[in-house]
């Protein structure tokens, strides 16, 4: 219990380029998640759509 209440200082420095890299990684993760959701949404949507017969 004492180890949870007591924290040591990290003595770490994050320069501006590290912050930019973290923001880019977070944006990339959201973009990837959006594309995955979009692709599975269209697959799920196609399961419930009626198939139209083409008259050629």
C-alpha cells in the first residue's frame, strides 16, 4: 500500500519533437481505427442489403 502512495520523481525531459511524435502517433491510431471501423461497417451493411438482379 505504501508503494502506491509514494512516487519518485521521473527526472525525464520531453522535448518538442517528442511531443510532436506522440501527437502524430495518436492521430495515426485514430485514422487507422476509423478505416477499420469503416471497412467492417460496409461488410456488415452488405450482409443485410438485398441483392439486385441485373437484367442484361
